[in-house]
């Protein structure tokens, strides 16, 4: 896969002017491919104030937010799954009610953008065909994914409502175990053990079956290995990992093991390799120590505290983080492509895709926001992937899975 990146510069070593012409040719070819293929990013988070004046998707900002319609246009990012994420909280009636209400705030925000604010710029897709139709019409495509099954509590009927609101994938679990299964990352601050259930629960199985019947893709990202294998075994339609990288390249609990990867392939599903610094390679200890010291100094214990930073503390944080990032740069597009190469080698070009996790901790050197999306295509072209392969990686595979999931649901309805 690396033939082009290595041999051309070597072969033309003595003709540097020719080499730069060739580099320009590669860039031009990559630009053509990037324009023609549909680029789908399967994981972009939003804060609760999305689609208000505080985070207007047509006006880049506020601090830290990485996806806007103009940056999507600039970077040639055609479609994004916008995520209805609710963090795991108490498994009580009050906890479920709050989670459901928080989820609907995000559903409403997404609908506000596509129906009220910018319907000429971006449209909500409910099917794989919708994605192609909207893209062909020259508009950006929004899809909806749910991260964490917590907002449904124990009420399966809510899944029907999520479907009606446009959700087309659901990841059962986030950080911390829940009623549906075990998490890859237990909530240690709550004293959670490695496993609570030993895999998927009975309710989790019912959720998978109902998602299959409705035509919502089942997502195993964030689930523990056993839970994810159980989910894949239970699902009658192809399964996705919406934002996970590969344990075979870097051992991290959020990454997919080879066993999970093979199981996803067997389901005819897809792993969406994620541009998340700490999943792609070992973060240098010096960087971890520097960030931990900064958090301690500013009294930050959780991401919730971090999001509340304001005034002088916020300025201090940003200035010091800029210094830390300069001293210890993030993983880059090459690291992302190493994970893509690995997955393609293991399960073939038909089962691999790409996700950013922008606004949720994702973003790497060279793909730090939507405006830099082209760099990923350029790296793939430099590694020798052709247009057909890049079209599959950038969304073709994911849309095939969505269409298969739709077809299964249609059949199940009889
Ligand atoms: Zn996530």
C-alpha cells in the first residue's frame, strides 16, 4: 500500500524539479478524487447549545468547535453523522428522564439546523439513497447517530421514537457500564469493576433486535470486547464500530481487537477508524504529566469541569495547552492511515471507513477540523489507494451497510 509514497520520491531523487511536479500531480489527482467521492464522517459531537447563537453552524466558532458548514465546504467534507450523546448517569427514573430530555435537546438542535436555520445548505438524510441525492443536489448531508443507550432507560418503545427523529445508528454503551452491557472503559470514579454483566444483558439483546427491525445500525464503539462480540452475534444485520481504531496497531481499550474486527467483517459491517490522538498511538508520558499538572492547578477533575472553564482560568488553560501541544505534537494523518492500512490488510477494503470524533476529543495534526479533510484523501492517494478504494473508505462501505440495514428492516416488517 505504500508503493507510491516511497518509490516515487526515491526514483526521482536526482531530478528534484521533476519530483515536485510529480508531487503536484499527486495533489491534483487527490483533489479530483476528493471532489468526486462522497466523504462521510460517522462521528461529530455537538454541545447542548448547538444551533443557537452560541454555536451557529454557519459561523465558525466558538472555541474548540471543529465542524461548521463553511469548514465542511472548505475541506470537502460532504456528510456527517451528528451525534445525540448523553453521558452515563445514575440508573434511576430521575436519571433516565434527565437523559431523555438531554437527548431531545440535541435531536431538536439538529432538526433546527436542517429544517429552520439552513435548509438550503444542509439536509437531514434518513436513508443511504437520501445521502446520494442530497450530495448530488450540492447540499451538505446531516445524519443522526446516538451515542449511549442510556436515554431510553428500560423503555424499548423509545427506540421507535428515536428512529422517527432520524437516528440511524445507536451505540449501546459509553464510558461506564449500563443496563445494556459492559463498557470498554469502566467508570473508576464510581468504583466500577472491570465487568458488571460479563457481556450484553437481556435488555441489550432486545435493543439489538429492535434496532434491526427498525433499520437503525447497531454500533459497538465503547462496548467492552465481550459485549461487542455479543452484540455482533445477536444482530441479524451488519454492525458498525462508528469511531474506533485498531488494537493491532496500538493497544487501547477503545480500539477494536482482531477478533472484533473479524466478527464485524463476518456481519458484513464496517469499522470507522477514528482520528483520536490517544487511540492512534501512545501519548508521551511527559504530555500526560503536563496535562495532569495543569488540570490539578485549575481544579479540573472531569470533562464537565473542563467545559465550564471561563475567564482567566480559560485563558491560562488555552495558553498552557498551546505550549504543551507545541512540545508534544498530536498524532498525525499518517498515524490514522497506519490504522486504516492495518484494518484493510486484515478484513479487506470493503469493511473499513473513517471518523473524526470532532468536538468530542477527536482531531489530529493535519485533520484538526473539517476544513482539513482533504489531507486524509491525499495521504491515502500517496499510499497507493485508488479512487474506487477511497470511495469505499470515505463512505461507500458505510452507505452499503446502511442500505443493508434498511433492507433487513423492510424484510422484517414483511
Ligand atoms: Zn465516543
